[in-house]
């Protein structure tokens, strides 16, 4: 919406008010950047909002030569393969840092051969981080984008089972722990699914983004400063977890 508003403002200045190109571009780009900084939220979102109009204007004005049409077609196919249409409501590719989960085993308890799901496993970074914490667990990964799922199979720990699919359609009751690295907008949906399907004695773990209105069993601070939210589903394992801690 900001990109469209910026182009409409540029057209109004350039065509309606007959302002010079440089002046119309400068005013529009400055206003768009100020709006992005004020309302963008996260740094990444601010950058995407702020740079959309200037970059598209540079390409449209012919400042830099455009590639052939088939190149844009290949780029579109690559984007659709990495981010299928239904996945646009979920998080983009957020790799889990290798040491992000190292303190997790100190605050929760899992049974031997526990089933652990990385919901939206991307390229497999989360599975590798989980294997460092729970080396005897049965690791599973579900990823909607098939190129990322194939890459995750190659990069995941030995024995991890990764498949392409929709983790929102996965039955979470089969797992002892669900790991998420999503975005704030999808956490209410994850909470509703966890409450409806996960059994007492299981765990929901979210990197960086909290579950609204859920009391956290523990909150860890990763080496890079991001929080790791740990939620207990039910009360049956609270004494065991306390003893473990």
C-alpha cells in the first residue's frame, strides 16, 4: 500500500503539478521513507517499505538496464517455489542460530526418544540446533517450500525426517515438543492449534516471538540477545521439569 501510495504521489507531483522529475522523486521518496521508519515496525519491514518506491522508480526510469523478460519469469518461478502462495501468511526464511537453543535442556524434560517437530523447518537450521540439545530425540521437519525441504534433508542431522507439507495441517498431538520460529502475527494461530491438539506433558517452544496471553514456563536469552519462550502444555510435567532445573 505504501509503494502504491508513493507512485500515486509521484504521478500527482509530476503530471498534476508539473514538478520536475528530480523534485517529484525526492519528495515522494523522502515521505515514503519517513512513513516506513515511523510505521514499519521491525527493521526488515522498514527497509522493505522504504526502498520499494526508489528501487522500482530506478528500474522503471531506465537508470539501469533491465534484464530480458525471461529472467523476470525465472525469478517469479523461484519466488513461488520458495514461498508458495499459502505460505505468505507465515514467516519468511528465518534461520535458527546454531546456539540459540543450548539452554533448553536445563528447563524442560523430555522422555527418551521424544518426538520433536520443527514446524516450518526452512533449510534445516532449527533441526540442527535441536539435535545439539536433544541428541537422542526423534527429529521431524515440515516445510511448505519443496526446494527448502530438499535442502533441509541434506543439511539435517542423520535420522531426521523432513518432508514438504503444511505444518498447520500436521497433527501436533503426535509430538512431545513443537519448535517454532514464526512471526508475531502467526503466534495466536499457533497457540490455538497447540491448545486444541497438543497433549498434557508436551512443550511449545518459540524463538523470539511470544504466545499472547500464555504464561511462559521459562524465558531464556539466546547468545544474540533474542528471547526463547518455553511453554508447558498442561501441568503434568511441572514437578519433573522443576527437578530437572
